[in-house]
C-alpha cells in the first residue's frame, strides 16, 4: 500500500472521528443545519438517480418528501413503540411504491409532459394532505412525536444527529454502489439514448419505473428524517418551490453525480439559512445560479472538480 493511499485513509478516518464528535462543541443551530444538510443530500441523491442518471425530469419531489414525512409522523403517533428505523423503512417503502406507480404512466410521456405530470403530482399530494384532515390534521399541521430507540429518546438536535447522519452516510454509500452496478449502467444508457438502450436489450419500462421507485424511496426516508428534525410539519413545507429547490441542488452540484448531490444540497441549504431573513434575495440568487449553471456549467460543481482532477497530470507534464 502506497504512502499516499495510507495518508488518504488516515485523513478520512480522522475526518470521520472529528465529524462525529462535532456535536460536543458545535452550537445547537449549527447541528440543526448539519442535520438539514444530510436530509436534503438524501433528497438530492434520490432526485439525481432519476434525473441525472436516467434523464427523466421530476418536478414534484416535494410530494415524495411529504409522503415520507407524514407517513413517519402518523406511524410514530399510532405505533411509537416501534423502532424509528422500522418506521423510516416503512415510510420509505410506501413512498417508493407510490413512486414506482407514478413511473408507469410516465413511460408513455416525454419532455414537458413528464414535467407537467410530476408537477401535478406534487400539487395533488399537498391537496390530499389538506383535505384528509382527520388523518393529517390538514392546515393545522402535524406535531411529530419524538423518535424512541430502545428507550433512548431523540429529543434534541444533538441526539438526532446520531440518527440522521449514519443513515445518510449508509444510504449514500448504497447509492454510490448502485450507480456502479448493472442497474446504474442501464440508467446511464437510457439517459444517453433510449433507442440505443433498447437495441442493447435494456428493458426501458423496467428501469424507468425502477428509477422512479428508488428515487422516491430515498426521498421518503429523507421525509421521515425531516419530520423528526422539524417536530412539526404542514402542507406549506412541501410546496412547488421546494421541488424547484431540489432541482437547483442537483443542477448546481452536478447532474449524474452522487458527490454533486451532496455539494448542491450543502450549498443551497447554506444559502437558505444565511439569507433566511431575505427570502426575496434568496429566490433571486437561486434563480440566477440555476440559469448560470445550466448555460455555462452544465456539469455542475462536481463536473468542474472531475475536469480539474483529470487535467491535473497533464498540467504537471506541461510544466
């Protein structure tokens, strides 16, 4: 093993240790923001699986986030004795099944029609939450009970850190492995050319619905963690603007990149909180950034990083 590889592994171990002891010296607000970074990173990873890797546009992921959040809130209310890990898994599976179902009619659509259907999906979910007030508490919002695991109550941001961060890390590693498997290669082939993919024997219907289901599963888990972190959810938390924010995350971070999903989530969430008292300025910055990246930097920040890394040896040789 080379000295460089050993050094890299040592650095990663030290960084991981430092990260997990950070709640001991960070403020409550800083820990809260770190938790949001992780939650939105999961959403961005899920959205990137369907948009960046498969090339299917989804403008309604706030709807999947809402399903995961409300499923978790309701299950925790009626079966609080269950492990939050089980509750989150159930919420993720339910959201994934709905995503899989949404993927079926989308098979017949292309371009702007997919955008319209997914956008309508997000609006419909919000309306269901408002109208089904006997279950969701409607416009009054839902007070989410605290998660309890083996008698340990996650009743603070610091404690939730040790639930949210490990789940995010594990699911990020799983996503990284998925995109390197045959499934991930099929996703990329579909994104490049559906006609060529069919010629290669790839079942478009199978992989498109699988992409939507997997994307929704990730977003559903994120929704459950969001519910625990917020302790209160309402339909306003899942409006159309939230779906646009998610798209901005992967465009700025990098389409078709797990790292890009994380970068985009961190940057946009950071801007949101830095400019929380200036919502109009925040919206303006998001809009400008989205346009600039789509036109001038379509690969996003992760694409720039990869280009720099690949060009590194060439620069050294030329010097």
